[in-house]
């Protein structure tokens, strides 16, 4: 019985994550989670490093979302970004930028 508890809590956590993802609402206007990250200097540098097709896809999603938002509309449900399809495309670049920045800061402290 004890072996079922982790699986059940994992399913519960996944269920909550999916609920929260949909409740946040950005997926209803076609955005991905990484499209919503506040653009500080680290994020701007990570965006600069994105491959052009990935960057262009991001810009398309943001422009479409802004248009829908101005019209106070959402996409048809079959076009919402699904939790399972949301790719953290910016995260690896952002982690690299933060790591590099911290490395420079540490070096300057010496």
C-alpha cells in the first residue's frame, strides 16, 4: 500500500498543475509559459540567443495574444496551448545566461 501513495500524490500534483495552468489563462490566448516571463536583462539576453525560428514563433504567439486581448477574445478551445505541449523553450538559454552572469560577478569579487 505504501508504494501506491507516491503514485497517487504524483497524479494529484500533476492534476493540480494542469488545473493551475488552465486557470492562469495565458494558454487560452495561445501563449506558452515561457512567453509570460518578465523581461529583465537576463531574459532579454536569453531571447537574443534563441534560434530565429523559435524567436519568430514566440513573436507570433505574443502578437496574436495581444490582438485577442485587445478584442477581449480567446482562441477556440481546440487551439489553446495544452499543458503537455507547453515547451520550456527559453529555460535552457536563461539558465546559461544566469550561470554566466554569476560567474562574471564571482570573478569580479576576487
